[in-house]
């Protein structure tokens, strides 16, 4: 079957990222898109013929947690090396290339983790004159002037600026480059920290150019995708909208379409995109789950029904959700139960609007990845998202997911291009299952009401402190346990509230936010003083990994 026009456009300007089981693969894909080039993640089990059929301009082999010599270590179809497509290996990907192509990888006496200094090699792999491995220094001007090709040029440029600093995370190291390749950089713990085979257009770096701690990392990636692969910066917000609108029109034709609208940025952008595609054939369904934030249901109706003029149906399914969650404590079971009730509620709405066959959802790329659908045979299920892994088998709708291949920052940029108001675009992410996954344990009406009140207090104080836009998410969590306290000289036995606040770029990784102590103190005082049923407040200082942003 011939490719659709937008598929041809993407295929002709596509960089494929082969995933070996680390969160780094998603970050690599994002960095490529930041350079306005389309990227997709594929599993390491992908066959060379499948890669060739996509006609990518380049291939990047991601990092991963394995040793290339472990019995269970992931590999790649060796025929990929014969496709005459440029390849860049990063960390594990570089080690795999070295092993597969005649080089040597060993467990050295010294692993490297964190910031590391490169020593840049001279022309044809000859060591630079100044500095010893792993020590900041600058090679001679003669060596800088001697042109190492393509990627090597960027490494020299970083050294010339006095900042050949990269981010390492490895125990094994390449000690001999692949046959036909030359070493272009080394460190104390990595004899071959970077190599290149210009003739075959194969490159490998032991460090991680995709992380911000690597000086010049983004430029290195762009040198590969533009100068080596010949890509063009055509992946723009306008092109995303045009392609997605065409996709929706081709999928649904002139039929009526139902959109699952939660009020968050993802579903709002999906709705705006769908309305641009099908106009008056779109009906938005807002399901009041009883698990939303304070006054949220009324706000959604006001913004989308009145301000934006969308055809909006509000359906109250509160009782059905609480019945489905009664006695359920396992997080995965919660999400699946919620996914089931959501779909049944949309089916009820569909019956009232002449049975549309298509249902639009605001599913994002990270949702797909965390639900085990990112394509990697090495990435395990982290958590089902109610609109990905929690859908029932007997789904009566055909799903329309215009944002399925986008990251959150891309979604916000697209929403801005579509004219959505700022207060919608910059709302902090809120999970589809709502407060149900912020009550750790059984979900009851009493616990949800306590959590809803606590979350409202937290948001008020975060906004007053001017931190709302600076934080990726800030919210309250209620563990379904009780603790002993003393209030008014009397013993209490009530719930704790956990304050969770993180900074992040895309939710794939996150760091706990260093909230000012006086702000934490103020929030804690209000929670204990104003929210009945709370007698203790704690602060979550866990990053992702090892934790997730949400508790369930």
C-alpha cells in the first residue's frame, strides 16, 4: 500500500531511535524534535527490512542498562549496518556497534558516572598535545585547525571553548574502536570515548549528548542529523497541525466524532485539533467522575462550553466511578476500573448524540511509552494510563489520537498555534483517573473530599508564591492510613497529607522541587488548620527515577 502524503513527508525526513531499554531513548527523540526533525522510537528487535521500508535519514542507537556481553543483553539486527544509513551509537549503542563491528568492549577498573572531561584526539586518532586524559585542557592550535570530520569537529569546538565536559554513565568501556574507525576522544575510564568511521558514516560516543550536562551535546546531535544525515528542519508546529488535521479527516471522513474532554491541556488540544479537522461534526463529552479538583467540573463547562463555544455534553458518572472503585486498592486495578467506566460513560453520551463511531483522546507519547506501548521489548510496564492500557477489550469506538506521537512541550506549542487560552495551556498535568490515583489505597468519597480540599489549599499557596508555572506538577497525596496526633490538647487519629512538587521537561524524568521552607510551613499550617481529617503533613523528596511523579 502506498504511503499517505504526510507519511512520505515524515519518512523522507525521519531519524529513527533504537531503544535498548533506558529512559534516555525518549530524551534523544525529544532532542531531535527540538531541532525540528521528526523522530520515532523503535524496539531493538526491529528488523533491518522494516527500517529500510521507512527510509530514515539516520539511525541512533540509544543507551541502555545492560552489558553487551551479558547473555540477556539486547542486540540489533546485524543487517542494519549494511543499509548504507548513517548510525550514531550512544553509550550502550556505541559499545554494541564496537562489539558487532570488530572492536572490543571490556569491564575496566574504573566506571564513570556524572560529569567527565574529554581528551580530544588529533587527526587520524593521534592524541592531542595538551592535557592528560580526564583533565581539563586545550589541545594545540595546530591540532584544532586540523579538521577532524563531522562529529569530531564539534568535539574540537567544545575543547576550544575550554569546556569539553560530558555526562557519563557506564561501567563497561570501549577499548578498541570498530574496524575502520578511529578514536576521536578518550577519558580516564574510557579509552575510546568517541569514534568515527567517516567512510561508512558510523559514529559512537560513550557519553550522553542528549542530557543538558554535556556541553555542546545538542549541537553534536544536530551536527549528526543535519551535516551527516542531511535532514531538514521541517518538523514545525504548523506542519504537526497540518499533518494531524489531514490524518483525522482521512480517518473519520464526514462522520460525527465524539471527543473525550477532561479540561486538561492534552484533551483540550486534541479537541481543538479535531474541531479544525471536522468542524461541526465534533461533540465534546465531559465526564464528571467525582474525582476532579475543586470546582473543576464547573470550570470546564464555563471554559469549553461558553468561552470556546464547543458543542459540550456534561455527563455525571460519579456514582458509577465510586461503585467501580469500592474495595480496590491495587493501582493497576484502579486504572483499569476507571478506564472501563470512562468508556461506558462515553457510550451513554454517544447514544444521546446519534452514536458517533469515533472517539478522540488526548493520548501522548509518554502515556504510550509508560503503558508499555513504546515499542521497546526491554521497557516494562510502569503504569497503565486509563486511556491506553486501561481500555476494555470490547471497545465499541474507533480511537482517534492526534497527539499520540507528541511530547507535552510539543502539545503546548501546538495548542498555542491553535489559539487556545494560556490558562488552559499552562495548567499543570492532572491524571486522567483524577484524585483516585492520589488516594493511596481504597478510594472512598470521604477520602476524596479530604484530598480535594487539601489540593485546593496547596494550589492556592503555590500560585500566591508565583511558582505555579515554574513547577511541572504540585499536588497533594493522601495515603489511606491514619496517624496519631495532638490538636487542642486532645489525641487525634487522622490522615497525613503528602506534598508532591517536581520540576521536569517532559515527565519522563523529574526532580523534586526545592520549595522554600517558609512556604512549606505555611501550606502545612493551613492543611492541618483548615482541612478536617488531616493531622500531619510530609514532603516528598523523591526524584524520577527511582520514583514516579504520581504515587500510583
